[in-house]
C-alpha cells in the first residue's frame, strides 16, 4: 500500500513562495497535488506522470512547478507569487493513468493527510 506524507506548508504573505514536499513509499503512474480551501470542494492543482510529464490547472500555471525525484521517491510543489486564494489544505495523492488523463482527482486512490498553506494579503 502506497504511503504519502506531506510537509512544507505554512503561512506566507501574498507574493511569497513556499515549497511543499511529498515523501512517498512508491510512486504510481499519476501523482498529483490537490487542494481544498475552507468551505470548498477539492481542486486539482497539478499532476505529474510516470515519464515526468507535468500538467497544471489554469489557476496555477506559471506560478507553481511540480516535480519528482524517482530515486528519493519525493514529489515537490514549488509555489511562487502566492495569492490569498491559494490558501488551502494541500494533499499529495497517487492514482492511475485515468486520473492524469481525465483530471478527475476524486478518483485518486491514495491520499496523504495534507499540509496547510495560508496566504495573507
């Protein structure tokens, strides 16, 4: 069973940067960062496929970068130019090809417990 642990969350002012990490017992084909803002539904942020292909949701394009280290089994999310609307619990998740292809993040199989990101204006 894949085990995921997130770290790196915190509080930052608008315009600042944070780097999230996800330590994974192993990677699946599709790895992703998903967030949930207070009172809102889960929202996909970015995913990365087994070959390293990265995909981003429009709200974070140009500001966030997803990457993974296959030797260390670590996935990261570098977040820059953060905005108050980026405030959310950020989850690392693992799933199948289907999720990366369809971006149906609710279908992710394994989720971490999350790390909180708070951006103040």
